[in-house]
């Protein structure tokens, strides 16, 4: 009986080895590999630093500045560190502030000698408005104030406002086009027939008659403000 059992086991093992060899022979060595599919990549921290020469490489104020998760559609809170520039005027804008600042435990963002802005619990668009208000109350109210938030927690962002469903900051990714940026936010308000828009960079506003015109020679950069005109 033991010889019969041994023979049966040997036969079964031989069959399995042959089957594996047959399957392997049916798969050609030259079969192409499936490509990896991924999301667009965000610029590196080095890229963010290059956008603003003279500023620190990372969004950190000191060694005690914590790393805090950041969602561009969420609210700001303690530990979030913001890289920003403030400009006064639009035709010949003057940069009146530049810094990397951390929101403290009271929800306040220090702005040097100008004061502090209460931004804890606010979304980025609302925080930008609060920062602008601080500068106006400090006497900067004769010319338009532009708050350009470049990054938060090392995440570069741009702002879309104007003729949109709702003002929104979005993370910028490599090779993003102006059209893609507008699409991400849902485009213009329902029923809008306008096509023109402005892009603010370093406080300077540039006008474009259409998305096609902008995409020919313009790429969004961290800190940009894309304002869709409601009437042009």
C-alpha cells in the first residue's frame, strides 16, 4: 500500500511542475509592463524656496514650530505656518511685508510691527481678508492691499476668486495650466458669459481675454491670484 501511495504522490508532483512550466511558457518575456498611474506631483520644498529668493527653504519659524497637517479647503489653526507677501497698489505696487509666520495658540498670526491677524478657525480666503484688514487699520488704506499667500506648511498654493462659485485656495502642481486651475475650482458662476480674467503676481495685475490666451505663455506660480472678471 505504501508503494502505491508514494507513486501517486510522485505523479501529482510531476503534474504540478509540468503545469507551472507550461503556464510560464505561454507568457512572452517581451510582454509590456503596465504603466504606473499617479496624481500630479507637488513642487518640492526646494522649488518653493526658489520662488521667493532670500526666504528660508522651509515654512518654519524656529525649531519648536510643529509639522501640522494642512488642507487647503480646511481651516487654519495652531502650528500652521504661512509664507506670505503683502503688496500695496496695483499699477506700481510696493511690497510692504514679507515673512514666514506661525499661528499661535490663540489663533493669531503675527505680522511684524503691523500687529496680528486673528485667523484661527478661518479658511485661507477668509484669513487673507483678515490679514488685509489689519494692514488697512494700520494706516495702509489709500491704495489697494493685495495679500499673496505663497504656501502653508510647505504646500504651495494659488487663489482663485472673482466670478467663481466660491473663492478658494488650491495646491499648485507641476505643469499646472491656468485652465486646469480654474477647472479644479468648478469654473465660473452658473449662467456667467464673461471670459476675461486677471492674474496678480508680486502685486502686479495682468489681464487676459481668455483662458486660451493665458495658457499660451503663462504658468501659475505659488502665490498667484487668479481673478475671473464678472463682466468682461
